[in-house]
C-alpha cells in the first residue's frame, strides 16, 4: 500500500469535518456570550484560546477574524 492510499474513508472524513465545525460553532457561541463579545480583537483572542488546543498543528486563519468581527458586530444568533 502506497502512502497516498492511506486516508479516511468518505464517511469518516465527513465526521471529522462535522466535528471540527461543531468545535468552531461552540467556540463562537461561547465567545459571543462572554465579556469579550464587544471588541473584535478580544473576541479574536478568545476564539484562539478556545480553539488552539482542539486541533493538531492548528494556526488561526482568516475565518477566525471573520467570526471575531461578526461577534463584535452582534451578528451571531444565539
């Protein structure tokens, strides 16, 4: 078996993505309900704190800034 033949099947791959989305959703909702919700930079830092230990080799990308800005603008439905 070659290295490129080793991967998650489609069902498992979808579960991994669904789980990752759920972790992100939980973090966004938690920050939106917290004290850092009115400031985009504080919301960003809080999101990073929530997410950094949840993923292997994780680095914040532009999505995190998008959600931090949405939190600060009061655009997150709870």
